[in-house]
């Protein structure tokens, strides 16, 4: 299994009571709560953690994009990927991903990713997402055309990377007389493309058809297993057998000497992530009109209406996160790998308000106690779960 | 109510719902972002004097969502086709909110089939430095609360409208509304430049307490549409035809009567 250190770069000094009072850490949570002196230090703290991940032997580091939120300080992840391109010497650098529909010129993403691919001499992984619903409030982009814009931007970027320029592109949302980006990607034909998703069946089908690596965001392991089986089924329909390397599980791992100590230490920071940083004030903020079809919207609405605040005990039980002693974490991770059939773990080692010393201790424990046991381990047995 | 019919009609290949009642000169009413809904008391009252025609816009409620529906201009041209197909002349055109915006977009293009224009708490233009309630970031219940000055009337509407069986149509309407009004939020940056083209008598009816398009919008429209008359209804929010139906019917009828005398 491959391990990536996935950082959300939360503004971990955020006043959690103020978030609770505002009802959300997104869009309407005033940036007057952001202290640039603390923020500047946090960027360096987090970049140092990414560089530590490289030295500790993680296979890669991951960044992502969110706007107008204390949940993550990476509206422009390419800035941080650029900062890491020369200091992360060995590991891959993944942006999971840039939200294509949010830009009015997708060629800027083709350019940015190609630059990073050159700068890292081919250690770059290109993630494409639509952004979560809140992004459409923050960025003033119409959610009704989000799916159309994503599809069109994706096609344009791939063509820009693979067809000799200049060529003419006239779409519904994007129009260019000259498509001819310099530089071209370093990797041939282009960097690997990874598709993170909350589990939309149309996204899973599309990713499988394109043979893109599918990354499942924060979900109970049983759900993850079902979505990964869906991907394998779609791959078979498309005429090939998917490899476990095409499936990545985005999780959170916290390791301490004993289960009890790990749970106690992780609890406030993990619960802050789930119940404060991730909180949206209304379903409408998370799911603006047209962001997804009416059926999916109703499903998510029903789930959200019944959602209770998450506790670490629930998250561990459902296999959303793995927290415990080295032995417990090894057992759970092996069990989950065999259940869901993935071969990449996108692991948040820092989460919520977790401070630097605890994050570094966690990263070191994972590198020493977990990674070596999984280096050559593939999913074993037949995946036990059938897709719906 | 008995005095109206509901049917589906096809306008240049697009199937839409049409409610129609009363007789007299035609009065075409264009609904707002919540869809055409039911035949309401103000429609019934107007039907005593007019042939009241209430289509449901493409993309909304029971109407079809055609592939060509991308923006407010598409709706404006659709209703020009609609007037032509039904061969309506000397039409009193009225619209609320998003429907008022559509009516204004139609009127800057062509008024030859219009006798008058009534804009009720209309979207369509932007007035700087006037805070506006954002109906898209809140729940359906909070959205309805934002419409009303009198919150007891909001309670009634919430009880009537926000039910599990209406979830699909509420979402369909919100998608259609977002399609035309998400960005820029509820206006067309070019509309204000051409409102001087409206050459039919124009009435602006506004709720004094509208939080979505506050009464400054009535003043702005009045400056932009030559000879237009503005009426501000006290203690009334964004949807006067529901919150103060009698006042709306009285003002519209009086305006049209006075127009006839002047002519």
C-alpha cells in the first residue's frame, strides 16, 4: 500500500465557539477571525510537516482547494505545491484537486499543473473536482452549470496537454482561438489524474471508464467498500479489470502507545474537525440548486436532516477513521484494505485543531509502526461486498 | 376556485402549464422564482375584469425544462413567441420578482402586443449599496420568511408549501431560478441601459418592506422607465400579490382604468 500525507491545512486557531455561533465555518464566517500572524506561522508549520512526511518515507503529499473557510487555508493550492516542489525531494505531490468549474479559464489549470509537473520532474498528480456546494456561494459560479463546466473544462485540459497547439476550441462555456499552453506536461502523455468524490455513481462510472484513480472522501468503510466495488464493476463493463492502485481511501489515522491514549488525545481535535470546521449552516449551503440531480439531493438532504454531531467513538466504530495503538491500527487498516480493495491510503495525520508536536509524533509513529508492515501488502481475498 | 381552467400547451415545441380564467382584455401574469403554483385569490379577483393568463415558465413546476433554457433572455424571447402564438394583442403584462424581470426584458425588446406593463417587486437591475436578503443560501422555510413582512402569513405559507410531497417541485423551481438568477444575483447588467425603450404605461408596485429587492429598486426602475408610476404598499414584503392581494388588485385596476380615460 502507498501512503500519502493528506493535509487540509485548517486554520486550527479558529474560535470554535464563534464558528458554532455563526452556524458554519464556511462562506459567512467572517475573515476578521483570521489572524495573519498566526496564519503565516501555520503555513510554515504545515509545509514543514509535508517535508517531514517526505523524509519519513511517505509516498506522497496531498493538497486540496477550498474557498472562504477556516476548514482549509488553500484557496490556491498551486502556491503551496510550488513551495514544496523543491523541498519535497522524493515523494509525489498531489493536488486533490482543483475545482474546474470555479474558474472562467480552465487553461490556467492546464498551465499550473504542467508547470508543477515540470518543476517536480514528473512527481506531480493532477486531481480534478467540482468543489463542494459552498464553493458556488463563495465564488459566484452558477451551480446549475457545474457539471457541464466540469466536463467541458476536463476535455479542454486533456486536449491542451495532448494535442499539438495551437488549436481552436469553441465550447458552450469556454472559447479560445489559440490553445497552445507552454510548458507541456513533463509526464507522457500527462500527469496521472485522480478523481476525489463523495461517491456520486456518475462520477465513479466516469472515473472507471477513463481509468482515473478514484479517491473516496471521508466515509464509513462499508460505504467505501461499496463505492470501490461499483468502480470495479464499471471497469469490467468498460472491458478491463481495475487494479487496487486505482482506488484510494481518504482517511484519518492517529497512533499512540495505547488505544485509550490515542482516543483521549485525538478526541477534541477530531471532533472539532467534524462538528465545527466541516459544519455548514444549511443544507442549501452544502447543496446549492443544480449542484447535483434532484434524486441525489434528496438523499443527501435526508441524511443531513438526521445527522447528529459526530463523536470519535462513532467515527472509529464506523471505520471513518482509525485511532489506536500501533497494533490496533495495523489490524484495522489490513481489515479495511481487504474489505474495500484499495492500495492507496490518503491519510490526514493532522486534523482539526491538532497541534504541531502531536501531529509530528503521529506522523513518526505511522512511519515507524505502520508503513513498513504495508509496504508490499496488497488487498487479500476477494472483496466481500457487492455493489448495489 | 371554479372560474379558471388549467391545461398544458405547446409553444414552439415546449410544453408548459397554463392557467386561464375570466374574460375581457388579456392580462398576462408572469410568476416569480417559486413557480406558478395554484390559482390565487388575486388572480380570481383580476379575472372579474380581465382574461387572466398565468403560464408556468419553462423549467418550473409542471412545465418542461427545454435544452435551450439558459438565461433570462431565453424566457423573454419565449414569451414573445407565446404572445405571437396565442395571438394576444393589447395585453396588460404583469410580473412579480423574477417574472417582473422577465416582463421588463420582454418589453425592452418589443412592446407592440402590450397595452401596459406592471412590475411588482421586480428583479432585473442592481442598485448599489442596498443590502439584499440572499434567498439561495438559506432553507426553504427561511426563504419564505424572508418574503413576508407579516410573519404569521409566512407561517401559513410554510405550512401549505413545505411538505415532503412538494420537495421535488421546490427543488425543480430552485434549480430553474438559480439558472437565471444565481450570477449576477437576480439582475442582468445590460437591462438598465435599455429600459428607456419601454413605451407603454408602466406601473411599479412595491412592498415597503421588501428585503429581497427593497423599495429603492422601485425608485431606480421609476427613473429608468419613462413616465412610470410607483406605488409603495405599506407593511408589505416581497410578494404583495400574496401578502396584500386587495391592494395589488385595486392599484392595477385603477391604473388600467385611468389609462383608458387618458386614451
